[in-house]
C-alpha cells in the first residue's frame, strides 16, 4: 500500500538550491581552515554509549539519541530489570550505541586513541552532523551540522590570536562584513568573583552578568541579589557596568579592579596581549571588542572566551563561539592537553546571508547551457556538443526527449538556465549551432567545430 | 574515571590524510555530476521507520539500525506486548525512527514529497553516509558513504548513454584509466528465460548465469540443473557462453537468439542504440562491453543494467553499478516515474587509487609553509608574514612556541611541509625572511615586503 510519506520532526530535506548555498558556506570555511593549517578529521556518526553518556550533564544524557541493539536484543535482559519496566534501567541493556551529540567529545576520544600518530600541536577541523532529541522549534533542529576548528597541545596565546583572524578571514570572504567578535577570559570572571568575595557563587554571578544585554543593569543586580550575592559584593561589581573607552582603556580599568587577584590579573594580562597583537595586525572587516559579561559554557572554558555576533542591524543570536579549555582529553585518560577552539553556526550564518542577500547571484545557476532536442539525429549532434562543453567544465545538458519546444523552454526557465542552444535540421545541415541568451533574447550562431569560441564567452 | 576509549565495530575514524584523499575523490565525482547537469539534495540521517521498513526484504529490515524513542518510552507499551518479551514485537512500540539504509528509498520519498516543486526530468546526486547492521568484515562497514546519481521522469535512452559517459569522465579525471563498463538489459534476460521456456525460473536462471566468471560454464550448467531448469532449456542457453566478437556482433547473435521474444527483442534494440551511440561518441579512457551474465539486483532493474570493473590486473569487485527501474516512487503513491541511476563505490575506488598510486603526490601536503618561532617579537613578524601568505591562499602556519629549533623542524618534517621560513633576530633587523626548501636544502632570502615574490614561486 502506498503511504503518504513524511520525515521525522526536527529533521530537514535540503533541496538543490539549499545544498548549493550550504556548500558555498562550507567551502569558504574549509578553505580558510586549510590556509590556517587545520587538518580535517571525521569520526563515526555513532559512538559507544559510554563514550558519550555523562559528558553533557543529565539534560544532555536525556537528549542523546540511543540506537537499539540489533537482533533479539531482549534475550540478554535479566528478569529483574525487565520486570521493573523502567525505561532508564532498560536502555543500558538494550542499547550500546548512541548518535554523536557534538563534535568535541568525539574529538577528545579521537585524540586519545590516535595520540601516538598525531603531531602536536594538532590543529583539526571537523564538519559533520550531530543529533539532539531536543524539542524542535524555529531554528532548532534534531539534526544539524557543527563546524569546529580546534588546536590541542599548545597553550600559546598565538592560537587565540589566529582564531580571531580566522573568523575575520571567513566572514570577510563570505562578504559578511562588520561581524562583532567579543572577547573575554574566564580568569577575569574568576578574578571578579574573587575580589567581590563571591568565589562560591561564581556560576550564579556570571549567569546573572551574562544577561546584561537582555535585562539591563538593574535587572542584573536584582538577579544577583536573588542568587545570594551580598549588597557589598553587588556594589563592588558596579564598575563593570560602566566600562567604557577603547579596548585597552577598558583593560586598564579591569587591571585596577583586579589588582589584588592573581588569577584576575593573569586574565587581564592574557587578554591585553591578544587585544594589542590583534590591533597591531589589524583585521580585514570584523570588529572585536572586550565583553566581560560574556560567559558561554563557563564550566567548560578556562581561558579565552569568544563569541561572534551578526553585523549591526541583523537580529540573530551568536553566529559563532569558542574558547580555551585546559583538560579536553582528561575524561579519556590523557592529562594536560590544553585546547582552544571555535565553531561556526552554519544554520544562522545561512539565514543571515539570505537576509542580507549575500549569496552570489550565479549560485542558482546549476545548469549553464541546455541544448534543445529536435529528434534523434539532432540530439546526437547536441550530445557531441554537450560532451565538449562538459570537458571544458561547463554545466550543460541535452533535453532528453523531443518534447514540444515550449515545454523544453519552460524547463530551461524553471532551472534558470542562461543559455539555450538549438541544433535543428537547418543547423545540422550547416554544421552550426545557435545560442540564445535567455535574459537578453540575443541569438548568435557558431560553427559546430568552434565550441571553444562559445566557451570563451561564458 | 578515565575510560579507555574505543569506537563501535564496523565504524571508522578518518585521519587527516584519509579525509583529504576521500574528499579528493568526492570533489572529482561532484564536479562531473555538476557538469552533467545533476543537482545535489540531502535527506535526514534518520527516517520514520515506516518509510524504510519493508523496502529491502526481511534481511534488509533486520539490518536497519533502529533509534530508541526518547523519554519514558516504555510508558506507551501495552501490557500484552511487553509481557510477551518479544524483541520484534517490542521494537515497533519503542522505536519510531531508523537510520538511512541506502539513498534510493529516501530519494523516492523526497521525490514524492517535493513533486510539485521539482522540474522533471530531475537529475539529482546525493553523497551521504548510510548505516547497516551487517556483520563487519574486511572492506564491509556499518557506516559508509554512498554516492548516487539518478534521473527520474525521463525514459529516454539518452540518459543511459550519458551515465556511461559520466563514469568515463569521472574515472578519466581520477586517472583510473581502463575501467571496464559492463552493460546488459533486464529485458534481454527476461527474453532468454522466455525463449528457453523458463519464465518461472527467471531469478534462478539469472542467479546461476551471473556466476559464470566464478564457476565457469560447467558450473553454471550444473547450478541451473539444480535450480530446476530442464536439460532442453540448458541446451538452448548454450550460445550465451560462446558469444564473441565485437559488441555489435554479439548483439546480432542475441537478436537471432531472441527473435521470437518481443521483450527480448526490445532489450536487444535498446542495447544496440546505446552501444552504437557510445561508439559514435567515443569514450576518453574507459572500455565498455556487453555482458549478458550481468544481473545485479534483478528484481529491481527493468531496463539497462550497468557495472564497472576495476582496470585489468586489479583484484577488486565492482567499483560502480546501476540501472533503470520503472517504478521508483510507486511505494509512496506516485506512479509511472521511470528512473535510471548509477553509483560510485567510494571505499573500493579509494583502495584501487591507493594500490595504483594514483592520488596526487601533493595530496599529503596539508601545510605548505611553516614559520619557525624564535620568540615573541620575531613571532609577531612571522604572524604578519603568514597572514599575507594566507590571504594569498597559501596553507601556512607559525610554530606556536619558541621550542627548540630541532623540535620545530621535526614537526615540519612530520607534517611533510615543503618550505620552512625563518625570521630570527638578524632577519628582523634586516626586514627579511629566509626560505628553506626542505627537499633540496636550498635557502633563499626575501625582503619582508616582497611576500608575493615568494608566493609566485610556489
């Protein structure tokens, strides 16, 4: 019986136009990953469950897609577990594999398993789908691509500087000028918590501070109070709300504020080196600024924290982010491997490029030339012509049947083909072909053995 | 606790060198898909189970990876099903989604769901992973990429001709010359079964015939007898074993043999048109030949059948195959959509290119230039130089710390870097950089503002 087909919620089919636009972004990102010396790796779509479980918190564990064991999987389930009819308890007995939840944990696993063949520092990039059993909603999917570049095995701040340059190179090449790269350092946040006497409340403090954009200064203060910060501590935070001036002036203010915290001072020193070097080198089109409210996955990052905002005027969450983490591979038994990395938010970048009309105009021309089909004999000549065009890299085709010419032209229009070629009876007799430029309507005749003259005009 | 990490059996990590080589193949395949007018689509990694189940036979159903429902999935399982403790019965209650098993069924689903926005004939290509819970063995994986090009909505034999040209274009570009493209037609097999009076035994007949390469003429005859063909029928098959001469001569022999079968004659006519047109057009480096023993998924194909063998002297199964099928989308309710398609066997092509040493030599140079690091001040100058190189598309890097020079050179060697640049104290004073060509050992000095002179030499 025929079914009316559908796809699972939170997943997407990508049409030719969408794939081509997505690949346009991926290709530019990859090009710059490569010029910056990053190397690609790929890991399996599913991992052993114990590689993934427990790495993303309880909520993460819940959102990991589990794969049912094959065959008579119930055969191995003991009576007690089965009769409890408890989903959680049963899962570990009937499922040994799970779909990748992000690219970071598989990367850590990769580094540990391949440590003897890797030349450190290891700069890797990885562009693959991940899966999360999240509630689907606008812009949130159950399958989506992540696009990460990380360096492991080097604690040099040159890496942080290069990663900012990498963002700049990619967004400049995508013609997305004016993105705002925000920089912070986990050590600065720790230092602030320390000097205001709220070390124990570091997470609460930063979660509240992170909301400055959304709820304003008064809102942040209120939330800090609710989260248990004392009025004295909140008063001491005050200067953060009024940081102003150039990046280096703000850093000077932070230096004063944090002079009694060793950690905080170290954070200011690191950020100063990054910022002053970037100012010396200059960026092509991106802006960068210090943002001490930036927290992003605080428990994870130990040094630099990055986030990229869309250019002014575009309403969109962050289109990229990252930071330094000190112990990526410790979970798998390899200690003291420092890493720093960034990611690109493909789906959001796509939406921004679409909104601003930044995809190249020619991107929808998946076919440059269509040869009309006037019957077997003419089609053979067309096929010879098209073979020559294809050898020269021209995307071209012969209409497969001698359907009515209107129908063939309609196909050419629908596929947005710029040039339509006719080889009819007359042209065949004269060893010629006629090219019609669809936009202008102009026609030009070429000799069949002068294909390259036409190719040269494309 | 640190775990010793591993990956699920039948899956693979791909190292940088492997990813680069795989992408080299994909990129060439894609380039030709595009010049032949094919458009890319992508479908979700998992489909609703009822989209996939029942489409690949019982064995296929068993090999499909099922995804466990999220949350308290046992909550919805009725008492009777649960207490039967039957894996098969439980699966449909606790799993609604399954991983893609091939690209063909999802493509059929796509065509039906998107039929109103597709311009037929629709030439699509799709390169994505598929998953099968097969027993892993040498060369057989649980996750592997398929690489398909299909045309739907046209029954023109021009498509078959173009698909052979496409194989030729791809393998020629991969420098894999002399592949053997074998051609057959399902109608010829049906016709033979008809004229020998074995229509009911068509499958048995073709399964036996397909083994001619492996078990020889006597073996095939023995198997045919075991499968129930009469001695008279087997005697009538005799001429197939001695088909010889050119393709067109073989077709003439088949024409005589099948003159009383309408279906068989139609098959000979189709194949004759394809073969004579291909001989008229000529191929670049591939050979093609008729092979009436070729059956490949007989129940599936209705017209042309293709298979590509590696060049002579390379022991490898088929590296590609395909054919025409008349009713791809009928399973999803869209009737009378004829399709024809081919696929490329990536993993095997990779092994063949590796065996014959056909990957480009430069493919292992993921870094073209490494700048040595002599300390902060020199590194800043190096970073400026590298930024300029990168803007010119040169894959380049600065060693991230001023480690011992031996260690830095070792890294350059391990990464197979052809050029190492030094900017030490002296060079900095003279606004210069020194380039060492690692293979020859030759050194050359350039002015810091003459980066393009160096780029031009790359």
